[in-house]
């Protein structure tokens, strides 16, 4: 049976032998991320929150291929981007307990006017969720695990809600019902795996922000081959179903195979626009 991991491994070997992509893919995996700028037109967004800029940093995977120095360069890059708030959407650390310290050292001091917030991913749980939460706090990032915060602007509320990872065990797990605690607010849900989008939307999320897929990491689009398709139909970028929206980042780091082909690393600047404001401008 062809598993996701086996697909990545086979695709990597195939690219190396037949296309000569090995060196290119490895270099791409170790590059600093590019900045992907995306504007999302959201019908339910209050006018007072029009133009909100969210910087998303996902899937850092602090570990053998992402050391503290490289993370510090990503932090310095983020500091130059005019974002209102910053969100980390999981898999901050890879597989070693010591990677928590490397993550904290690399991102310590990161800040934004409306705060820096983070949720856990499946790799954060592979190590230890408590240690992974410690890594967030040590870097100055506020864990948002099955809880929400309300931000106010000109009488309008925006609720930022984070849920635990879908694969969490030992009496942990995502509690999407938290979204129901903020019925009058525009609700943004941070959920590491995009498969949780439908549950988030059903619970009231207007926008769900995810990572996890790495954009497939190996994405041979001309052959319609993408490793992420083994786990989700939501691979990268924005998605919409009626008035529920999802954004999936390709992320910064890599998993077990240090190669990226067709799915370059990225951090994402999401600018939220109120369609009410857009209609007024058009008129």
C-alpha cells in the first residue's frame, strides 16, 4: 500500500535519478521562506477590522534541518513585515525534546501589536504537549489551546480561537465548541490540520487558518502528484465553502525528508478585507 511517507521517499528518489532535482530540492528545503501575500474578502468581517494583517508562521519543525540561527533569521524577517498580529499554526518542533529549547532560542523576542499566538501540531504532540507549550511561552508566544481571546476595535469584536491537534491523545483533543462562546464576534480558528476546517466551520468559524501539509513538500503538479493528497484535499492557499473560509500555509520547515520540490517554504501575510467596505469603495 502506498503511504504518504513512502510516496515522499519514492518521489524524492525518482526526482533525484530521472530529473536531477535532488540538489535543487534539498537547497529549496533549506532556503529562508518567501513571503506569500494573500488578500481574503470576507463577507462577515466587520468594517472596523477591514485591513487586519495576520502573519502566519507554520510548520517550523525545529530540528536537524532548522537550527536556532535559521529560526532567528526567520524572526528577523517577520519583524520587518507590518503585521497586526502573528500566529503560529503548529509543528513548531520536530521530534527531539531538545528542539523545544532551539525553537525558544530562535524565536525569542518575536512580537506584534495585537500579540503573538500559537497552537500545537501533531509533531508537537509526538514529543510532549506540555514541553511544546513551554517552547511557545519561552519564545514569548501565547499558547491558544482550546481557548479563545477577544480583540476589540471600534465596538466590534474579533475572537481568535485555537484548538488542540486532531491527533492529540491522553484526554487531549480539539474542542471546537469553544467557538460557540463568541456568538457576536467575527471568529478566526487556528487549527493545525486543515481536515478540521469542516468541524470549525460547523462550530461557527468564519475563517480557519491551518498548516500541516507543507504544500505537499513534493508537488509535481504537471503529473498531478502531491503527497498531501494522501491526507487532505486542502493542500495550500485559500478555500471557500459558502461563507466559511480556510487558508492553508505551505509552512517553513520540512519533515523526515529534507527536500522540497514544487512547494517552496513560505510565511504568509493574510490581509482581511470586509466586502462591505469593498462594495462602498466600488460604489
